[in-house]
């Protein structure tokens, strides 16, 4: 049964291909075409569904487009601003009178100006850094001009808050 139907469809398709060049220039009048399309739509139920859903679909499409635009404007994060580099010339050092104990025993820590004192038993971190000798000037030490850029090791005492509280310069 299926093979017979298939062969009939193949024969019909071949006949239509042979007639196509002859009928290519022939056209149905516009009124016939519009009637055929209307009859097809009424028979398949597309005429009512197309007119009933068109405004709804248009409204949903517009709402989706607006939601997408709003989402993009809200979701696009602001570009991070580049970090501002501070040149060494822009850094200002505070001058302080050296403590009397610091001159007597160079192994002691020198408190940093305006830093809160660490309480007994308060957590602290000790970090060894290398700084130019000019950093000694900020704590009131005299440094000769020819040795300003020479490095010197220092122990820096950081409190639990991460701020510098005291410095001890090491003479190596």
C-alpha cells in the first residue's frame, strides 16, 4: 500500500516538473489568490488565531525588549578606575625628635609618630623590609647626603589592625 502511494506521488511530481516551464508565465488573478488564501486560513483556523494573538505577541515582544535593555543598563558594571600611582616626590615625611632611649640602645623599636601604642598582650606582626636610608630622616636621625639612597634593613611592627606602630633599623 505504501509503495503504491509512493509511486503515484513520484509520478505526479514528475508530471508537475514537466508542466512547470509551460505554466511559469501564467498567473492567477489577485482575487483568486486572495480567496484561496482566505479559504485555507478559515479551514485551518489560522485566520482567527492570527488576528487574536498578534497584539498579545507584539506586547510581549516589546516588554521583553524593554526588560532586556533595562537589564543591560543595570548589569553593566562601571569600569574600574586605574590605580593612581604616587611618585616618591609626592610623599611627605614627618619629622620627629628621636626618643632618648632610641639613641642609647639602637636595638629598640622607635614609635612611629601619631601611632597608637600597642597594649601588653596585643597581637602584632613583625615584618623585615629594606628601605632607603632617607627613611631614617622621618624619625629624626641624621643621614649624610651621599648615603640617602643606600638601602638599610628595618623591622616594622604592625598591629592587628595592619598599621605600622614602630620601626627598628638594623645596622648590618
